[in-house]
């Protein structure tokens, strides 16, 4: 059902946004890069000459930019001055509660060039888009190790998404009896930090590639968290998974790999857990029918074309089947999360 916050488009305009998607994205990104939205907010709205002066650009291109952004319904004209819409105030101002700058940055700097290779990736069934980022390895994660600046851009967005998803996880799933958590492919440590902060008795080990655990370790300044969060550099498939943990987190990892490789990884998790241990698989999902949501469709194309060439946003039903195929005695499915997430818990 449409709400006041929904934007209604004609089919023709919907198609225009699809076809001119690159232009739409660049209008938005340019608005951010030139700090147009920030200036409109602090100045309480501006006319064309005012925007040109504030941004230090000629009047004609300022007019072009304003026209494009108004067409996209990001700004609107009120009493002769352009002002931000509610959508911009909620998501595109730096001080906004859910500022999307990190997502727009990673799309721009890491993802978009590679996505031009989607058709070839579909034909070949592999991540041909990775040729846009040079370096060793066959996944984006390995290649980013050779590009510290891009790696930083990637984890700024990943951490942002994970801080949102871990919040709703902690509200829904009780881990008060957990003692030692292994955070597989733990990235910048956002999930372990949130868990250790919520549960003062909990210890966590962030397991990831060497360059990533270094980055994660640098984020820890609190002495108590530094004592309770450890780091382990290793490979998910060839390295030994450290034992002695009662919980293993597989957070935003299942999307990366084929279902076969996921079963292999989950078998390794099962072997590393003691009797009674739990493996928590939590990530972006598609619906069981394979019809959406939109975010799952976009993410899946990214995993195919760039990230790994073999994963996608699977359904929660796929996750359940993989957990059981890996030998866990019971798979407990939790739906109803926001942000297109689901959780499947494998009980050892
Ligand atoms: C999508 S990120 C998820 C990060 C974190 N779990 C989160 O939810 O924010 C995937 C992580 O898996 C790590 N990774 C990918 N392949 C790996 C491998 N073969 N061995 C170790 N870590 C790997 C990457 O370095 C990256 O940090």
C-alpha cells in the first residue's frame, strides 16, 4: 500500500530511470560531491545564482544539476528557491540518521565500472568484472588487499551496513549464555564489537584475511574491548578454524559462495564447534519464491559480476538446506528481520 513517503512514478519514468540509470546516479553523486544538499540545508534554500555562488561553479551547469535533481525528486522548488526533500534530509545529509554516503562511495569507486560486465558474467558464470581491480586473488576481497584506499571505502560501507543489521539481530536473538564467539570473515569487526559491547562477559575472535584483521584491530581503542576481542588471520577454506568457541558467526559470508562451497564451509564450522555449539548464518536474503526484494536482485548481480563470481543473496530456505546438509542436527529459521535479512541457526 502506498504511503505518504512513497514516490509514485509513471511506467515511462520508471523505464527512464532504468535506461538513464548512470546519469541518475551521477546526478545524485555530484550533488553529494559538490555538497549541494548540505548548502541547500544550511542556507535554507537557494536559487540558481545562489547555488552557483555557493558551489563555486558557473550558473549554466548549476541550472543543469538542479533541474536533474528536481526531476529525480531529491530537491524541490519552494517560493523560488530550491530546497531539500524529506528523503534527502533522512538519507543524504551527513548528519542524517541513515546517511548513505558510504554506500554511494563504494558504488562509485569499487562497483559501478565492473557492473558493465554483467552480461559477460552471466554468459561465463564468473566474476569477469574483477578485471577492473588489479592484484592477486580471484575475489574482490583478496584484490582489495592490494588497494588500501579502496579497501577502506569498501569497509566503510560494509561496517555501516553491519552496524545496522547487528542492531536488529541483537534485539531479536539472545546470546546471553554465549562465552566465546568465532566471527568468521569478520571484516572490520563491527559485529564482534557490537556483541562484546552488549555482553560484557563475552570474548570474540575475528577471523579474516591478514590485511583485514589489521584494519579491524586498528579500530579498537577501548581497553576492555581490546582485551576481549582477538584477531586471527587465515583463510576460510584452507586455514584451520580455531576451536574452543561455543558460537560461530557466519555473517554476510553465505552470499559470497556457491551453495556447494557454503556446505563445505559449514561442515568446517561444525567440526570446529563442541557438542551443543551453534553456528549462526545471518545475511541478506531473497524471498523463497525468487521474486525479490529489489536489494537482493542488485546484490546478487554484484556477487556474480565482481565479488566472487559464484554467490548471490540466497533464500532462507537455501540457508536451512545448507545447514542441514553440513550435518547440523537442527536448523532454526528466524524470518521477519528488516533490511532484507534472515537468520538460520545450526545446532551441533
Ligand atoms: C561481505 S564481508 C562481511 C564482513 C563481516 N562478516 C560483516 O558482516 O560485516 C566478507 C568478509 O569475508 C572475508 N573473506 C572472504 N574470503 C575469505 C577467505 N577466503 N578467507 C578469509 N576471509 C575471507 C573478506 O575479507 C570480508 O571481510
